[in-house]
C-alpha cells in the first residue's frame, strides 16, 4: 500500500508523482488550447518541443531523488499531455481526493490510476459531478486550506475557471475541522498576464511563515488582505504581472528550507537565499510555456 499524508506545502517531502512529457502528442491546434499562454506560444510558433520538456523534467527528477524523495511517474499514454499531475488529484491529511478536471483532460486519470489503486480505498474520496476542482487551486497550510475559485456569472464560458464555489463548499463539508478560505481569482481566455489559472499561479507559501504572492491575481482585494493578515506584509514576496506570467509563484518545496525554482528567477532566488533558504535552480522555462511550472507538475503523496 502507498502511504499518504500531506498537511502543508513545505513539510519534508518523502514521495511524489512527477508528471511526464514522454509521448506528449503533437502541438495542439489553436482550438485545442485551453489556457492563454499555450495559445500564445502555439500562435508564435514557440510551443515547447517534447525533447526539451523531457530534459527539464529529468533535471527535476534528479534533484528530488538527490534529496531522498521517492519519485513515481505516470504510465505513458501515447499522444497525451501528462505533465501537470497536480490537477488530477491531491492529498489532504491522509485522504486522496480524485478531482473533477476539464473533460478534455479526463484521460490523464488513467495514467496515475495504477498508483492510486495502491492507496487504501477507505482513504480515497471522489468529488461529486457538480464539484469542479483542480489541485492547482488547493493549497494546504496546516489548519488552513486555501482554495482558488471564480465566482463570475460567466463561469461556464471561461475555460480558465477550473474550480467552482461547489468545490470550495465540498472541501468545507469534507474537512469540517479545517479553516477553509476561498479566493476569487482573475481569469482571462486571451491574456496570460491577466489570468491566474490556479491559486498557485499567484500565491504559494514557502518555509514556515513566508509566501510568494501577486496582488493583482485576486478579483476581491479583501481576499488578498486576508493573506497579508495571516502571513504579515514583511513575510510576503510580491511579484509583478510579468513575474506571475513567468510562474514565479509556482516553485516547489522539498522541505521548509529547501526550494526548487526556475534558474531564470533571479529576483526571487536572491530573496529566498537572503531569507535562509537553500535554492535548487533548474531549467523549467519550456514547461512554463504551457502556463504551469514546478508545483503544477507534482502531486505530493507524503510529507512529514
């Protein structure tokens, strides 16, 4: 059986599912793009090559394994993008939640099912069909669960709105002892600089009391203010719209003092080191062209 436990974003990582770029399929058409950054690169002819993405994900795997992390990989399904495992499911405490993701991505579940089948069935929860929720919108912080959502009346018309208010309420009902805060995020189908695809695209805790945040990612200023109150302004690293576009908040913690980041994130990496973190820099720029980065491509199964 696979042991599962995740209580926050920075506990010492022991096991994780890392996505794969192998047999990733052809470059999507404009009609097949379901986020504005991928669309931008499809139109510009700069969509990432499979070989470059495999190279970057292999570098990530090597860092994880160097620190003793057990790295599981999905089963390769031909012509299927299986990079962003974060959204397929997620672990809260000792429960695995099977998410309801975009219908176009439903086949990705089959790629990790052989691993999920090794988890105690009593610890697996499947979200009801009315609940839209993706793991990129779910951030754990000890007693808190932060959930990105979108409450606009045009929710059903926006492909970049991935978690509905039913998803927030589902977590409230499933984990009644947790303090669950929903955050209304900005969404765009055409401009990646005005689109917080998931909560981890504009906010993520690091260490024990710090976080990376993009103020402009929140539709409701009060939601941003809630996080300022919780973390303290002095503990927040504020990123710009351009830095959000480049996925600065989508780093990945192996422990509370060890963070894996993209090697081009000079300003963030300097701040992390100034605040006592050990930073492992890797190439992940090509992966980022699909509006996801390090956190997006991982599904942690066990953290101390």
